[in-house]
C-alpha cells in the first residue's frame, strides 16, 4: 500500500484530472442500476433511468402561432374574405370552406385546407364583416407545423439526464405522468476529529463546531442523495472500526478530516485492515490529501477536514463521482473564461481554486484564501481556477466555475 508520502513537490502530486478520471472509472464500475417509478412532480434532482422517447408528435397537429385569420394562400386575390368559422384553442375545427377565412387564436388547430395564418394586426374587419388583408401572405406563415418539436419515436431525453423543472415540463408536454429514475445513492457522512462538537453545545477548550457535517448533508440532499448522517467520529481506532462497521447498506461512506498526516488517520488504518486504501496527494489547493478506498466492500472517500478544502474537493471530485454513480455522463461543471481582476505573481505547484466573484465582468478573490476560512466561499459566487505553474496579471483570462453550477 502506498504510505503517506512527504508533502508533494510538483512531480509527486497527482493532477486533478487523473484523480477525477480514476474516481469516475470506479464510479462507472459501481453504477447504481436499481430504479424506481415516481410521479413526475417528484423527480426533481433525480436521474432518468431510460431513454425518453416521444410517443406523440409535438405539436400533435398544426396550430396557430398568432391571434389572427387562417386562410388558403391560393384563395387570396387581394379581395376581402368572409369569416366562415371561429376557432379557439382546445376546439376541433371544421375544414376551411374554400374562398373563406377562419378567425383563429393562438394554439388553436389550423383547419384542414388552410395553409397560413395572418396576424390580426395585418387584417382589417370591414363594415360588412369581411376581412381585408393588408400584407402579402406566404404559405406556412404563423403556423407551428405538426411535429415541429418532436415526432413519434424520437429520443427526447437520454438515460442519465438529471431532471429539473425544464425536463419535467418537457416530459409533461409528452404526456408522461411518471418517470423511471435511478434510485437514490445512499451516502453516509462522517465527521472525524476529537475537537469537533455540534452547534448548540457550549464550546470547550480546544473545541470547534462541526461545519462540514451540515454542509455535506445539505449538499448531498440537493444532489438527490439519501443521506445517512453518521455524526462525529472521534480520533480512535476501535471506535472508527465499530462505527464504519455499522454503516451497512450505503453506497458510499464520505468522511472529512483525519487524512492530512498519518498520526490521527484512523480511517486509513481501518481501511487498510478491512478493505483497501489509496492515499492521494493531489495537485489541488485547497485540498491535497484525499483518501479513496473500501471498507468491507463499501466505497469510502475521505476528504480533508478544513472546510474550504472539503468544499473544493467535494465540488470537483466527489460530486462528479456521485453523479456518475447515478449514471450521469456529463458530470463536470461548466467553466467560463473571464478576465481576472487581480495579480497572481507567484506560481504554485498545485492547481488553486480561489474563492471569488465577478465584479464588472472581472474575477476578484476573497482577501483570505486560507483553507480553514469557509467565509471565503460564502462571500464568493464561484471558484477561480489558477493552473499549476501559472502566474497572472490583471486582465489575463482565467476559468471561473460558478458555485451555482456545483451546488446542485
Ligand atoms: P484534519 O484533516 O483532521 O487534519 O483537519 C484539518 C483541519 O480541519 C483542522 O483544523 C480541523 O480542526 C478542521 N476540521 C476537521 N473537520 C472539521 C469539521 N467537520 N468542521 C470544521 N472543521 C473541521
Ligand atoms: Mg482531524
């Protein structure tokens, strides 16, 4: 097994891409295949289990895109036309009488025989109730053709799509009342550290409040996971073994803390004894130490305990891993290129994810980028990515990952 290495020089650190590729490979191999059928209103945040094929043409019939008049272009000679019927949305029209027009409203089916709709603004109702059309009329004008959006049998949403309000709306437009989704991934969250106590209790000497627990539990819920809140784990080997052993029926044990230096790394010892362990020194800042392994067959990810490190390693590594286990293909967050509004004179040997925001179109960063400072991330609305070996001057282009991209 790979022992805890010396703090890395550039060469000994694992690039973020390598770590992500390994995690995704393991996620692919342990994809959750069980599924459940849910009412459409309850699928938000879940992952579609099967390809969704259209069972209809959408729209099912040609309909009017405007309030106006339906007519046959060939019937229009420039002379006013008699209105032979009125068609509202929701009605089934009669075929259009030759030589006439039909009053029609947005969304109403276009009657057979009509090939265009002229909007009412370009029509004039004469005293004798005939309608004069002011402009030239073209076939197809203002008609939404049958099957414009989709036709029967067409792939509308592939399996592995994460479902949100837009996908729910689209499925509804196809008449789906229920969808088959991948069952929730069950994640146990453990916070390790003798110094931790829960908010609400009085702070004793040397103690700090546990911030990672609620941060990860809420985030996981947003990702559509079933969360098993396994509380605080003291820095003690026996307790670590026992408590890990109790976490059955979960798809992942996610712990924080205790991965930086070997001494208090009881998680690592327990994994070595009853499973397997890889300790990665990542070229990432904040972050760096990350544990991946198994305990009695259950995958375990151990994130560094400093809250900003927890946040960054969860956002960039754990989140994609979990989404991939649910069968999502596209798991990496969107990065946008923006000019930086700060100088970065000293190149680092790790890729930095600075907590920053966009101000007047430029990325600026929080004044204190310490990995213990979670406030930096509350202030921020994104992560500014500074590549290893890179220096920056104001105006250089940098990648910016909006936090809104990774928080869901
Ligand atoms: P560790 O990875 O256990 O060495 O912890 C690194 C730093 O993160 C230490 O300052 C810990 O006190 C702090 N830390 C670890 N876990 C948590 C937590 N759950 N909430 C807040 N801070 C933590
Ligand atoms: Mg610790």
